[in-house]
């Protein structure tokens, strides 16, 4: 097994553990979802538009809330995640709310061995790219599953925001290289939600991908970039001195701090 596979196996153990923690957290608001609340945020809802009747492939879907929100909006959705526990939870959630969606447990790099369909939309959001070692292969997978004229949509934390020390409570201080090519090792007892439960599987590995790498990998796979937006807010409390607004996004308390924490991209397969 090569090192990247070993790293991803280590990550999977943590994400298996996070399913229960996240599903019980206020941040994910599973209770609200069960009552009919859409778990998607305003940025991706605007990108998606009317998806009724569309075939959507949702990559790195975690335990399925966003996948099922897409299905509630009238789409035919297939959700994919590498965590068996996440996919098991997603299937039970689908039955519980009586909303149909297909769920596949797979590392996305192996997905072409399990799935042969083409989709109108390939969709992925929030905290997905840092867990992937090979961004070029990721783009190949997206292109492979998109029909001609289909759209790829991503909303993701801005890679520029990943260079800062997210544990420093006093100031923004650069800690990591924007152009790093190596796997970065982290040890953390807690997850990014409001939960104070300590995690058994502390170790994770992440990879930095620059904006140019992301764009160029998609372009090389025959996708035309139609939209690229940047936003001064985050989907989670990325730094200690962020505050949450009514739109559910997290903003800097100091309005003078002004750099992108989030980006959105839409590309079409030509």
C-alpha cells in the first residue's frame, strides 16, 4: 500500500468516528433536517438553481443530509463517501424521512469500478479537497461521470485560508505553505462542530491544493469554467475570532480583515 492510501485509511477511521458526533451536534442540526429543513446553504442553492428531475452525483457526501436535501428538491441523487458508517447512516436516514436516494461506499478514486452512469451535475461542498491527495485524478473522475453539457459545482473553503494557524486565538499568523506538495499531518482531539466530545482517532492527513491547480485540473479534463466567486465568510468556525450571522456563515469580528474564506465554482463539460 502506498503512503497516500495509508494516509486515507487513517483519515477514514476518524471520519467513521465523526458520523455519530456530527449527527448529534447543533452544527449539523439533524433535528431540524428531520422536520423538513434544507441543510444546504445559500451559496450552493444559488449555484444549483432548479434541479427538479436532474441526475446528480454528490461526492464526499458524509452521512447524507445534503444528498437528501437535493433529493427533496426533486433531483435523482447518488451520494458517495468512503466511510461505511456514514453510508450506513445515510441509508437509514433516507428510509426514516422516506426520501429516495442512492448511496455508495467508495473512495472516489475507485468509483469508476462501481458506477457507470452519466450525470447532469456533479456536486461537492465544504471541506472536501484537503482530504484528497491527487487533484488531477479528482478532475478526471468528475469529467468521467459528467454527461456532455453537464455541470460541475463546488463550494469549498478557500485554500488561501489554510495557510493560517487556526489555533491562534489572538491573531492571524501564517503557519503553512500555500504551495506545499506533501501530506500534512495533524493531531486533534476535537472536530470542527460544537461538540466537546474527545475523539479517539486523533491523527489525520491533509493536502494543500492551490486555486490554480484546482482550475487547471478541471480545464485539462475538458471542463469550461463558467463562474468563480470568492466570499469573506466560512461555512464553519474556521478561526477562533469568527462570529456566526443569521445566514449560518461565519464572519470575522473585525471587518478590517478582508480575504476570502470560501469559493464557489461552476464548470461545464464541453
